[in-house]
C-alpha cells in the first residue's frame, strides 16, 4: 500500500485492492458498484440505521439525482430525519452526555448527535399540514411521494425521489414518527394507506427488470423487503454489495451473508457480491467517492 500526499479517494481504494482483510473487501465492493452504476442495471438501494442523522443524507440525495438509485427502500426513522434536515439540523454532541440533563434542556441524543424538541414540534406541524385528507386508498410509496412533493429542500431524499419519480418504500412506516403522525392525522381526517400495495409495486419492478443490482446499507426490514421481492419472480439480484457492522453468527438478518441469500434464491448463484464489515459512515462515502471518480474518468456524463 502506497500513500501519497493529495492522492484521490479513487487511488486510495485502488491501492486497497492489493491489500488484505477489509481493505480488499472495500475495493471489491467498488468494482461491483462501478459495474452496477455503469452497466444498465436496475439499481436498488436499502438504508437502515441512523445514516441520515450521521450526515449521509446529501450523498443519498446525490445518488438519486444522478440516476444511480432506481428503487429506494428505507426505514421510517431515516425519512423522519430527512424531513427534519429540510428545516432544522442535527447538532454534534458527545456520547459521554448527561442524558437527564439533555432531556431537561429539550434535547434528544443519537450517540454523539443531538436534536432539539423544537425541531420535532416543527416536524409534527408540517406532517399534519401535508398528510392527505383523502378517502381513496393509497400505497405507502404514494404517501412518500405526497410528502416529498411538499418539501422545498432540494437536498432532501424524499424531494429528490419525487423530482426524479423514484419510488420510496418504507415497509415499517408505523415504526417511526411519520407513522405516529399519520395515525394521529387519521383520528380526525381520512387517510387510508394500503401496506400491501407496496409489495405489488416492488415485485413488479423486480419481475420486469432483466438486470438488477442492490446496495444494502445496514440490514433489517429494508434489506429483507427488497430481497424477498425476488422470491415470486423468476429473477434474482445479479450484483450485491452489503455494508454492515454485524456478523452472521447470531442469525440476525443485518449480519446474514449475501451467500445465505443465494440459498433462498434472492441473489443469483453466479452473482458478484461483496460484504464490507465496518461503520457505514466510513465505508459508504469511500465506496461512493471512489466509484464516482472512476465513472467521471470514463466520461463526465457517467458520474
């Protein structure tokens, strides 16, 4: 491994390809991701964990606006924080906090980040103003489109997806403050969301796409929702990259290997796949920066 002052992320990751352990895995993930973005694949992206609060929001928005995400599956919490970032901010703090003192000050903590109660109040007011009052049944993805259309911040994930007509699936929407606000809204107004309608939409995408790739950040419900959608189609994912901190021994889905998904028929037996173990706030920006650097070198229109 050679390090030079001012070297690009692309060159750094290229050097990692000649190393072992996690460095080589990251370099391998970049190879697969480059093929995914440049090779005419339908590109699935799943997002779990506190990735938006940690500062990854603009990267995901960039990928959507650049045409590098065709289907987004995410947790409700990331969308809550995406909406809050459109008018508020996550503040840097410390994990060694006096949490009782933070509560007294009206602050909530996510590891070393703080959020203010006033931002949540604004979030609640915004949600009550934009949630539809409509007796007709809508899907969860349609609800995400309605919300995204009402966000003015161009760096918002939901707004970017709305502008690009990219479906956003949130299969565990009730497990979030969006779900809580939607329930409150439904107590006095008409809101009828069909949770199963999203399954048909994403299965149709899987069925119709001849070539598919998936990037999995974290795991959990978003990972399973995307992977299981292949089970009722003749297809499987042909490219797959997973960024996780979990290991497979405990049997949890977030640590389950991509090879395990091959046994279910969710990922093709001859798929190119790579799992990168480590904090995704480190591995994800490195992977994206190196891949976009390669694409730009091939031609600005590809980046």
